[in-house]
């Protein structure tokens, strides 16, 4: 961990926020130029209640962060104070915001947890379990939402278009592929965590003997060791604690997805969409999340705005999609960039800059 400290610190330097901001603003500006129609904003109905719903949008994001903080305190048996939990979550979100979505901030989260006073082995276990709980939320929620809606047009850009066979819908195939990968990952991780961690490590090492992937065998060995450590830490946990940790995960992710719904109500009124439509928007965001995972840009900048505009076009007046996407990112993405800009230098100074005693 110490050997990689310099590399990790360089990877989270505040100056890296410039690239995602430039990409996001450039794509937003271009899309806004292409679709801007002044008459579209006649649909906006901003009233006193709109202020309430706008504030609720920010509160939902705060609920998301609180859920993450609560979860990491539960997983560390409250060894992290609320302030330290805040530091870890904000640094984690900042790292995710300045790295490609496919990479995210998980790889350095162990470093953050460890520097806040949790030993390396336990830090690894905590981060692996947070990943497990996040994946578990998705694989449980996605099919439930599909069953409740009973419709397949959540995988289409234009909900009013004629249905097409599932094998011709690229978004359905992408969602199915992403869900399958997440499901397999969760099943394998569950087997390693709760049943046979040493057996899974042995299997990983056997698989990574194949010539095409042999060069990654040391990393596979390290992952297997981490899995054994994680199993030791959490296999004896009572069901009540697992329920609390998953409950925090559930409220955190659900709050994040409802931000879009509150923004739609803010500008177009509570009667703009029916309750079934709101669940439809929620389900669409689950599909959007899979698509954003493959984005090569930092934090999905540019790609997220485009996907939002296209995928939720049926629920937002034509010509306002880009503006709504920008507001969505202003609430759910950009704050982490600015918080990280102020937090990272102070955190580095606290943990890495030695303070020499003053001369008398």
C-alpha cells in the first residue's frame, strides 16, 4: 500500500477535474445548440412548489451520501467516525468522477479507508463487501421493476415506437449482457465470501494458468487472498447486521435514482407524469447505469448527458432534454468534483505532509 501511495495521490490531484468538466460542458453545449427551441420552454411551470421539489432533489443526493456513510460505519463496526466516513465517501466519489466509469474509484478506496485508521486487510474486506452489496441491489431491483411494469419499452429510445423483437433491440441486449455479468460476479463472490474462499482462490489460480491471461496471475493470487481475508471478517456476521448494511445500500441507490423524477416534477409539475411513468423513468435509469459503465470518459462526462437526453426523451418535452441532463449532472455529479477539489489537498496534508516542530 505504501509503495503505491505516490501513484494514488497523483491520480486524485484536483487538477484532473478540468477534463471531465470540459468534456461535459462541450457535449452539453453542442447538444444544446443542435436541439434548442425557445418555444419548448413554454412547458416549464416553475412555482413555489417547484422550489420544494428542487430542494428535495438535493436532499435525495444527501440521502445517498448519508446511506454510504452509514454503510461504511456499519461495515467497520463504527471504527470510522462520521467525519472519517465523510472523508472516505467524498474521496471515493471524487475518484469515480475523474476516472472512466469502467474503472471507477474502487481500486483506490482501500487506500482511503486504510489511511483513516482501518488496517489494510480489513479495508480490503470492507471495500469488497460494499461492491458485493451494490451489485446485489442491482440484480434484485432490476427484475422486480421489470415485473411490476410488465413492459419492454424501457429498452427503447422512443417509447411510442412500434415494439421490436428482443434480439433486434441493442439496448436490451446490452442490459441483458450487463445484468448477466453482474449476476455471475455476485454469485461467484457470494460463493467465495460465504462458502469456500480457498476453493475459489484455487480455481482463480488454475484459470489464470492459461497462456493468454497468465501475466495477470499475481493479481489473481492477490484477489484470492483478499477474498479469504474478507470471508474471515464477515462470514460470521449476524443476519441483522447484513440487513442493516443492505438497507443502507438500498436507500442510497434508490435516492440517487429518484433525483431525475423530482427534477421532472420541479419544472413540469406533479401532474406531468403518472405514477407508472415515474417507475418507468426509474427503470430506464437502471438501464442507463449499465450503459454508463462502459463509458471511456471520466465519470461518464458527455456520454451521460447524451444518454439521458436520448433515453428519457419520451418523458421530457422536446427541446428541453439537454438542459434537464445538465441540471441532473449539476446535482448528481459536479458537486463531487468541487468537494474533492477542496477536500483532497487538506486530506493529503493531514496524512502525508510531516509537520516539523517550530523552533523556540
